[in-house]
C-alpha cells in the first residue's frame, strides 16, 4: 500500500513496530516507529518519530499538520527500498 501511494504522488506517513514494517517504511516520507523498527532505523541512521501509542503520534501530527501536508516537516525518512526486494 505504501509503495502504491508513493507511486501515485502521495506523501506517506508510516507507522510500524517490527521487522515486517521495514519494506513499507522504506517508501514513506515520514516514519513513526517503535521497538524493532525503531532499532533498525537507528542502525541505518534514518530519522523517525518515536512513539509508544497512537496518542503520541496524534500529538505530533496535530501540532505539525500543515508542515506534513506541504511536505516541509522534518526529519524526513532516508530509508529506501532494497533493490532486490520484489514485493
């Protein structure tokens, strides 16, 4: 889904917590992460927004909604899909 949204020109905000979220997160402009996904992003030096629950994420989104909408919100994810992954 994230790949299709990105291909259509949409800005993508991704929420995840596990290794199975790495591929989807690689198409996101911004990632909200915890647990295994957060550790992976730290190891790969890709910025993300930490969260423990959706209330945390909603606070960030509410406070910065205009910047998410116009694409100026920082930090943006630097993670990219692995070229050999064909999901």
